[in-house]
């Protein structure tokens, strides 16, 4: 299989691109902190929103669901646009829109204004994950890209650690609408993006909006089908996907080039990312349920139990990126796999043990998941030619999100059904059987991934470097 490599940063950006890349990746990390906080902060106050507007919980859940839906679609759309237009202009538009949505939400007196604020926030914020994938590819050569991705991962982890804490502090002392004011800080980063992002501009060709609309319909209907348990919506999603597949084969300039999926290393990387990200969502989704159902912790204590894992991940993010650069993606992939396997095996065995022991085990899982994300992103980015880097990495972000959304729906149904018996003979807590069984299953899935997909991470660093030079 041929590995397509992006041109070296000196070739594309000139002698000052190294300094610009270093500045950008740190600014991006701060932006990611704010965006990841914004994605989850409202989960804590949904009950208060329900009381104020006299709505059911399923109705107010759209405050989070609509953000996630638009965020997923927007990430791939911005990625596609970045292949044709200046990234600095796209980031300017996205951050201003993010700011505008925050202002609308802060002034909201009716529920529709709250939803409008979240829609605008998501439409703008979705430029951020696209930039988080594109900046390391464009501004860092392959041998330094892992560290850049590690810094980005640190920003996400810090946002995850700070989100519950900041949300609880604001909601405890002020009206819940003030949660909208936190993302206002994102506008402070705009001058830096304008300064350090280059003026590179793609060919500016025609955008296949019909293909983009079909992809958006596929995603939207699939997420709605999962959240509402609707087979007709699932059928609509399948139909939209088939039309999208037909469109990319017949359009003169399709939204996504069909040849992108004929890149076997890229397609294999996407498949691996979907499996691993889908199973990884058990950590932020199942663990709080476990701590609530089995250990009877209040929401405040559950949030506190989740903080150490996020904090340690934030501290080790840059270390993971440096390991990818120094020892290769394969090394980091195997380290992450071992950490995840150990985490899920221990959780399956000790699901009913002390809640704080569960919190300690979660550190292994969070660090492993972050290292896995870095190794996957780094390896997949090295399979893409420059003209497909934006949409290719955007699709990875989109599929990761979809994997998480679908898997959480499946996990929720399994937990609701319960388990009469446990599969792990070392688990001694019957009330934790369903969680123990799920964690054991996921450990087995990760073992299969390690055995059957690791060949995709056998790198030849000299060949990658040579490809950079030739470009």
C-alpha cells in the first residue's frame, strides 16, 4: 500500500512555518478547552431548564442533542471547505458564529432562544475539531506531528476535567444561562488565528452541496433513529447513505472523492477508529451509570470521581505525542491497547468494589483512550495526500462521533435490560453483572483489534521521511 504524505512544512509554509505551527497548536489547545467544556456543561443543568420552561426531560435533552448533531455534521463540512478555502477565514467565521450563539443563549428568555443559541454555537464550534485535525497535518512534518496532536489531546482532556467543575460552580451561584458566557472567551483567540494561519488557498472549485446534504441527512437521521429508537428513521438514514454513495460516484466534483475510500490504509484506519472510539465511550458513559446504580453516588460525587482521570490525561497528553514521534505510532498504539485492556479487565472484575477504586482504574482507561486517539490520528493523517487532508480528517472526526452516539444508545439499552448472571467469575457483586459483562466484552473486542489490526501501524519511518522530501 502506498502512503501519501503531506508536503514538508518548509516547502508549504516557508522558513517561519515552524514558529507559526508552535504558536497555533497552543492557541488551538486553549480553543479546544473552551469548545469541549461547552459541549458537556449543560448536561448538569437540564433538570433546571426543564423546571423553568415546564418541559419534559426528553424535550430539554435537545439542548445537548442538537449541539452534538450539528457539531458532528459541521466538523466534516468545515474539513471539506478547508480543502478549497483559507483555513483562517473558516476559523474566523466559525469563532464569530460561536460567539454569536453564546450571546443569544445568554440573553435567552424562551426555550426556542436557548435552542437557537446552542445551534449557532455548534455551527461555529464545529470549525474547531476540523482545525484540530488540519493544523497538525499542514504545519508539522510527519516526524513531529505526534507531539502536536498530543497538545491538542491535552486541550480536550483539560476541557473534560474542567467542564463539570466550572459548570457546578456557575450553576451553584448564578443562573444556568451564565453557562453561555464561558465560550465568549473564544473570541480572544481570533487575532492569533488571523496572524499565524497562513494565506494558503485551495483551488476554490465547486462544492457538491447535494452530496454534503445527503451526508448530513445520513448522520442526522441515524442519530435521531438511535435517540428515538425509530426503525423508519434508521431506514431513512440507510436510504440517504445509499444516495450519497451513488452521488460520490457520479458527480463531476463530488463532496468526497470515491478514491479516498480506495486508499486501503485510510479505510482500515477509519474502521479501526470507529471500533475503538465506539468501545471507548463506555468510559465517560457507562462509568457514571455504574457509580450511580451500583455505588449510589450523588451526581456531585460522580463528577468528582471522574476528574482525576481527566486531569492525569491532560498531564500526559504531550508525553503521548512525543512518544509517537520518538518511537512511532505502533509503539503508542500498543501502549494504549495494553492500558485499555487492563482497564476494562479490572473494571469487569472490580465493578462492584470501592467507587474510588473504580475512579483509579478509570485513569488507565482515559490515558489509554487518549494515546489511542493520538496514534490513530497521526497514522491516518500520514495516509492522506494534501488535497484530501481536510475532508479526510473531517470524516474521521464525524465517524468517531457517530460511533460514540450509536454505541451509547446500545449500551443504554443493555443496561436497561440488566443481566441475571455474570460472565466474569471474579466479579463478586451481582448488582454489577451487566456492567461487568459489558466491560469484559469490550476487553475482548480490544484484544481482537490488537491482534488483527496492528499490522496497519508497522511504520517505516525512513520511507515516510523520504516521501516528505520527495513532496
